C-alpha cells in the first residue's frame, strides 16, 4: 500500500541474484538468494539465508 514501509509488515520476502540488492535484502524478514552471484552467495550462506537455483546444470 502506498505510504507504507517494510516495517509496517510482519513478513516480507525478497528474491535476488545480485549482491547489489544486499541493502534491501537485509531489511526483509525472508531474504532468498536465487542463482546468486559469488558475493551474494557467500553472504547468504554466512547468514544462513535460503539459497536456491533454477538452473538445470
């Protein structure tokens, strides 16, 4: 809704593949790394965030 911030929601999800999105990922309650670049993957694993791949290889 317009005018709300992330803190107005009890649960929030963010899916990303890029370390450039880390500032936003740190704000949500459920960050998920998807086919992440090496920097994001390392950070996500260090912080025990879910890491998924959609690649078949």
